[in-house]
C-alpha cells in the first residue's frame, strides 16, 4: 500500500507546466487510483479537463451518477461549487466529493443569498398567508442552503428540462410560486404554459417587497427572482436575425436561460442535454446556430463534422467560473488524492443536506 505523503502538494507547483506534462501526470494519477476515483465533467468544461472525465453531462445527471457509483469512494467533480454540493447531497456518506478549484462558483447562484430569500419570505408573509399560498421552487443551479430552504417549506427543485412539470406540480398545491434564482427560465416556462404577463412579477431583493405593490403580489401567480446566467444573458435577438439573414435554412437552438426575446425567435429551446441530442441526431449538412456556452458549442463543432454548427453570439461567451477548473487544478487534485490527501473536500452540513434532499427527491419523483 502506498505511503501517504507528509504534506499535500501545492497548486503553485503546477502552474506554468505544459499541457502535455499535466495530461500525462493526470492520466498516471488516475491509473494509480483505479476504482477509488471517478472524474465527472460538466458539459461546459474545457477540453483539457473533459478528456479525463469518466462521464460528462449536465449538473444533475453527474450528481446522480456519483450516487449510482457507490463503489467509487472519491468523486472529482469538474464543474462549479453548487454542482459538487448536489453530488455530496445525493451520494453516499462513504463517498468524498472534491472540487478541483474552490473559486469555481456560479454568478447566477450567487444572485440569491439565503439571507435575501429569508427576508423575501418574511416580507411575503406580511402580505399573504405565505406557508399556505406560496410554494418555493429553486433551480438546481443554486446553493445547497437554498435547496434546503425549499425542502423545509414544502418546496421543490427544478432543472431546465423539467421546469414545466415542476410548475404544474407546484400550482396543483399552492396558488403562487416563488421561482429563483433565474428569472428567464421561470418566465420562458410560464410563457409556454400560457400564464398571462400580468400574473408574473419580478422580485428585486434589494428593494422593499421586491419592488412590488401589495396588490401586485396578491394578484401574482409567479414571483420571479431577479437573477440571470451571465453566459446566456449575452445572446441577443439581433444575433438570431443575423444568422437567419446569412443562412436562410439555419435552425436556431437556445437554452431557456436566455432572454425571452431570444427564446421567442428560436426554432428550438432546451437544456444542454437537449441541445446536444438534437444537433447530434440532425441530418448531415444541416446548419445550426447554438445559443449556449462556448466550450459546449465548440465541442459540438468538433464532434458533429457532418453539420455546420455556429456559436450564436459574436462575443466570446464562456462560463468564466467554470473555466477556473483547468489542467493544473485537476492534476493537483488527482495527484494529492493519489498521495492520500483530499483537497477541496465539499461537505454540505447535515441539516441542509437532509432538507435539500427532500426538495431534490420531490423533483425526481415527478420527472
């Protein structure tokens, strides 16, 4: 059995190393660990990271895979912080979840802090019998403590692919939904369900009553948190118009985190997994303008060489926080693990974990 190194390796020793060296060392560390590790790579990861992944996919799929492979005691999650938290919530207590860079966060997830959500709930409670009339629904792109809030208050989580089913479930139980932190996913879903605009309001956590009158709150059926994805916010209706003019036969496919003006102009709207499946299954020779994260679109270009795949925006639009997971951080985490050291261990407090799992289980029961 390999002796445990006395001191964990420093990330500084990995900066500036060549991609080739880091690749070889990561491969060797993974070989040495064998079945003691599983590397999960989110679809938005850069190629130098995703090539080491045992599985790749969206955040919830990867968290489920972590739980399904209980024989792998160590999960190296190449994604962002809330994703690693979800893996910790759903995996076994005997499994350890590692995030190669703790700075890999999510700007949208950060737009709803638990203190703000608590204050929102309190303010709603001064106007409504909140526990009886409002059901909180949180996007999985959120901190564990927000998932726990929903679990404790009869609420639920959702993904970009099951948001409609979740809203139907929620409205069957209470009159109103508090949907956070992404207003665009909530609005686009409600638009497709035919909810009138006057029954939707936006809650700005920096304003009293979210910037709404008491009458507007009483009338609303959907309370949308003022939050967005910085990547999908970049796409504009003009980008769709440009591609339609340049390529009359092109199909435009976008993520539902995009603004409704973009979604309404697109041919198809869906999650990253939906986008990958749709473009992959499309006939050879077809042209696609894809409105989602740059690394994913570039990977589709490389893998779907019989199609013409274009990035919808002219602006470089990659997930900056996801991009923090790079070859040096992955190699550092893997070699430390091979040495017997766990770095960047993601641990959700037990109380938050229990309530968050309630919210996740409710969602998975209806998906």
